[in-house]
C-alpha cells in the first residue's frame, strides 16, 4: 500500500471515530433543543398576545424570545451538520444526474457569491447516474463553493466540473483511493489563497477552521466529507499556498435498477377529531411538551416513559389508539421494537417515529426504509402536527420506485 493510501486510511479511521462521538452528542443535544424550541414558542405566543395590549411592557420581551428561538435554530443547524459528518443523518437517495444538481446550485450561487467571483461550470456529456440524496448533494456543492469564495477575498474564478471516469487496477496500484469501477468525478476548484499541507490534512475534521472567530463553525467541510462517504464516494483535496484549491469527489455509478422514493404528500392542515395518540419518550421534558402540542391541537394523549410501559398501556387501554408516536433511541427497548410489539396487539395502529439520531435503528446504510414515517428532532409544533396528520391519513403506505438507467 502506498504512503498516500496509508495516510488516507488513517484519516478515514480518525474521522470515523470522531463521527461516532459527534452522532452521540447530537442525539442528546437534539432532545434538549426540541424542548427549548417548543417551550420558547409557547412563551412567544403568550407574550405576543400580551404585547398587543401593553407593548411598552412586553415589546422588549417579544424581541428577547425571538433571540432565544434564533439561537436554538442555529444550534439545531449545527447538530444537523454534525449528523451529516457522522453519517448518522437519515437520507433518501435516488438516481441523480450530477449535472442537474450543479445547474440548480449555480442558480442559487449566482446570487450569493458576489460580483467579484466568476462562476464557471463545465458539465460532462452523457454523465452516468449516481445514487445519492439530492438535497445533500446540493448542500455539498454549496458548502464547497462558499468555502472557495471565502478563500478568494479579492475575487477570482470558481470552477465546477463533472465527467465520467473509469478506475482500473493500474490506477489503484498507483494510489487511487477507490476500488476499480465506474465513477462520476466532480471537481470544485478556486484560484484563491490555497493551503499548506498541514492545513489541508485537517480540513475535513469537525470544528477545524482557519477563519477568524465568528466567521465559521468548522463544520462545512466536515459535513461535505460525511455526505460524500455516506454515498459510498471519496473526496480528496489538492492545494498549495498562493495556487488555489481543488476538491475532487468520486461517486460510484449506480447499477441499482430500483431506487425507492416515498410519495411525499403536499402540505395541508388537518383538523383532529379526538384521535388517541400514545407518546413514548424517555426524556420527561420532551414527553411533556410533545403531549402538550398534540393536546392543544385536539388529540387525546396517553404517555409512556419507555417501551415496556408503552406495551402495557397498549395491551390494557380500553378503547382505540390511533397513533403510536415513539422515540427511536431509548434504554431497554428501542422504538422499532416498541412499534413491532404494539402493532402485534393493535394491528390497525399507525406509527410515527421521532428522533435526532435515527440512522442506527431505522435505516439501511442511512436510507429511510419504505413505509417508515419519521419526524426529525428538534421539531416544531407545525412540523410534528403535519407529519402526524400525514401518517393518520395513510400517506406513508404508498411508495413508488424510480427506474435507473
């Protein structure tokens, strides 16, 4: 094995360890954020009403609560980035043409890069299909492009190109980071300040940044790394001080004839008619706020502190239970087992999972299984009620497949 491949392997192992840690932290953090976000929303609602009659007293409180909400939302975005880096984010891959993603992002970047950055795209002809999450691919392109813009404070050229490549045994022997096969290569290059080798070696590590305080979290490139490796691809960086930087992504060509895609229902408002919901959550504050959201909307609610208690309630409750709303990662019994055991005694019950760290339990290689409904933590009141309504109306029972080429 070449020195480059040994270094790449060591880096991958180090980042995998960091990823496991990041995923565990994000799970607990998302529980706390869900409590903060929703109780702040309750307070905001009451204070806004009070401010209508006494703005002099309550007007500043409205602004204070808005600051709390804004900070919580920023923290939620950080945990999403951590989960993407850790490859613990649930994804919904489909067959993609990377040129389509580049075209979409180009329209967005044209408004955000600034007039002093010349964005050039070079799409490859007859590009082979890849299997990836479209939203994540676009996020990857945006992160790489914004990073390139920051490396060109005086302006420059940002080039995004795609092409088909075939890696053979000779390429692998020469140090290629991927196994032989067909790939789509994506390159994002800039004419910026560049980086020395000791910096380039660390750019994918979370919270590593060379930007001044307040200019970056150090999670942008870590997120990119997680997205690429989660799609079974590789990413490498080539850079020299004063000579710009190039990120090269290789994504394997898909041979998957059937790529699952859920039929996402359109947004709508549903008026609950007193349906019974069994909420299973081991975090007391989150269990309370979830029950309060549902009760305010017109549902009736039963609560359980864990799987054993939930199964007992399902077996003993006199009357229908229409929806099981259960956390995924809990001690003693995971959410998936809770659903299976309760569905065995109540076959008509619908299930909605909630989690900020669902990947180890619900997904195969990070992919949400067909028919599984999930609301991400930290969820808002509107998001939870919309997802519950969709599940109760049977929208997650219908799925389609998309044919690859």
